[in-house]
């Protein structure tokens, strides 16, 4: 009986080239202003609707203005592009079946986006209910610690879900390439 959950290792050189091109393209996207503009618009508008459920807030030029005069602005650091880059690097740098890579990356992006939006909502709620000093403490904890752990847990979940074991990011590809070059040298010697 065939194990349906077995990770399919894929050292196809064309797929490897596609994986590394995707790494470059996606990292460039997550570092770009396009990602920042789209994400900050989306998160700010969602935040506005969320905040209206428990406070009077105004949305002016993508700034959330609270009744006490405080202004909340979703900046690029709030969008956690580094987490998306980490997810991209981990899944596109391992030689597994392309379908599993796509499912893992898309799933991780979606789950992390939801996590990040919830994080921003919690921070806004803390600011409204407890003030700026408590907000600063909670924000520091979220920014330095919780976001990184959240991204790590999401990555581990998808690695576990698709039974990806003993395949190491980048190292597996390098090892494969070294073996292929060795075979090629051996083949040319025997000719």
C-alpha cells in the first residue's frame, strides 16, 4: 500500500531553477512599495471597521484618528514582510513536489496574514482601552518576540502537515548539485 502522505522529493533541475527564480521574485515583491501599499491599505481599512465596533474612530488618508486625538498609522514594519520572506525562503529552498510547495506557501501566507491582522487588532484595542504606555510595552513584545514565534509555528505546522523531514533548506539542493557535478566529472573521465 502506498503512503499518500510521503513527501515527494523533487531534484528536477528545471523545477530547481523555477524555485530559485520565485525566491528572487517574491522577496523583491515583499520588499517593494507595491506590497507595502496594498497591505497597508487592506490592513488599515480592516482595522477601521474593527475599531468602529468599540470606539469612535475616523479614517483620514490611511491614518486612524482616535477620539483623544491619537493617530494610529499602519507602517511597513507592522506588515511583517520579513515573516513572508522567511516563509518563502524555507519552502522554496527545499526540493519537494511543487504542489506541496505551493500549498505550503499559500497556506502559510494566509495563516500568517490572519495572525498579523489579529496582532494589529489586539494592539489597537490595547491602545484604545489601556493607553499609550501599556500599548508601547505590548507592542514591543509583539514586534520582537510573538511575530517571530508565530511565523515559526506556522512554518513548522506546514512542514509537519506534509511530512517534510530530513530535507534541509538550501543544503539539500547544494548537496544534490555537488553529487551531480561529481557524476559528470566521473562520466567525462571514463569517456
